[in-house]
C-alpha cells in the first residue's frame, strides 16, 4: 500500500559554523592589480532561436502517438460494426407483446444470449388486454400501418433490424417488409406463419377456444363479406381453395400481399431486399390447416385434400413476389421442427434460430 502521509521525524541538519582564516600575504610581495569587475549578465528580451535538431524528434513523437491511437480508433469502429442488429418481434393470435410465458420470455432469452441487443416486442394498443383483443378484431392493414409508424419513429432501428414473427405475426411482418422499407428489414424469421393463409381452425390456443368457435361461425356465414373482412383478423388471411375467385376479389389483406390481383413491383422489390427469409414449419401442427402454408405451400386449387409445395404454386412459377429469384439466390430457408404449433425448446431455438440473429 502506498503511504500518502506527510513524512515525520526527519532531522534537520544544521550547517556547522567554521571560521575561515585568511593568511596575510608576504610583505615583499606586491598586491596584484584588481581585475575589472565582471559585467552583469543581460536578460534577453526574446527567446533563443529553437534548436533545429528538435524537428525530427518531434515528428518521431507524433508518429509514435499516431501509431498508438490508430489501432484504438479502429478497434472502436470494429466494435460499432459488430454491434448486435436490433430485433422486432410480433406475437400470434390471442397472445400479447409482454406475456412472461411467451413473448416476454422470448425477449428476455434473446437479450440474455446476445448482450447489448435491442429487442422490440410489438404492442398493438395501449395495454396487454387491448393487444390481445386486437389480434382478433383489429383490421390487419390498420395494424401494419400502425407498426410501420412505430418502427419509423424508433431511432434505434434506423440502421435496420431483423424481424421474427410468431404464427399470424409472421405474415403481418412480411406485409411490413413489403410495404414499409424504411427502416429496412434485414432478415425475416417466420415461426409457424401462414403465408398462404388457412382453411380451417382445428384448434385454438389456450383460453381462446370460445372465441375461435365464434370465428368459425362467422367464417361459415361469409368469410369474404365486407363486414367480416373488415373486423375479423383471421378472415383476412382465410384462403378458401374452393372459392379462389372470391378470395382474390374480396380478401382485404392476404390476397393483396400475395399479389393475387396483380403485381405490385414495389412489394416485390422490397421483399427481395431481404438477406434471409427463414420459414419454420411445425411437423406435428394441429392448429394450422394446412400446415404446409408455413412453408408458403397450400392446397391444390379447386379441392381441399392434396397440398403442393411453394415451388409448384403459380405464385412461385410466375415469380410475382420474387420468391423464385430469392430461392435461387439462397435467401429462402425452410426449417422443420418436430412438435405442435409454436412448441419449441430453448435448445432448439439457441442452435437453430439464434445464428440468424447474430
């Protein structure tokens, strides 16, 4: 330990007084003449000229300082470049942004695995109750518009972000990618999203079963009527393979983002700007009908038994969304996981999904 106390007990030395004897000069020796007094030193009013030899020395010092600072600055730049890309999450039907057993858990898990990452779990409404209700009854186009505004206003997303959608939240985020390119979505991860829609609700999540019973009745009465389309979220991605023409004409959401009524080149360009489009299909899904919709496949038109993969659909063959080109460029990733809808383990998430976020 360093001792910063004042030093004590130090003896002061006294100079001894010694007599200085002057011996007299011999009498016969004449005194030498006194030397003229030394002229006083003149204080210069101006500083002496600089030593030219210091120039090279100063240059060497500056160069050494630069050599020391440049790696530091480069290190700072590399650190900035390596900062984690922000993540935006959109929950599924009957869920909310911050449920500690679902999206809240996912958010915390990602934050723990990727230090410093900014994770935004989208909330549609003023609170969790409204958020959950809006997943059933708020027009999807209005939801997408609100999210686009929220993302554009967030300064932490200006450099771009990755997006991860769960169930219906996945196709909603795809709509964001196609309609709102600023800030840019870099990669889209779809966890059980129904990109070709659904034709049935065999099972509903948790305590929402009574709501789904009512939804089924509304869909049976008239899925493509204006009143149902405007106010029932699930009707907006209802895809009836027996009524393809009615679907194309009256679907207010899915038919639009899937280019069923014509090609919107902006939609195509914006989707193709993604670096990766990852689609996760649950191999034992009992909630999504048909499950192949999670890989952008669907029922063969005109019947509801035989399904076809994305590559055999007219959407792909005509390349209305750029999916064929993205597929050839290696941007489409198809992943399968054993289990029912949205049932995954943390180990699977860490090994399979996390690498797309880092």
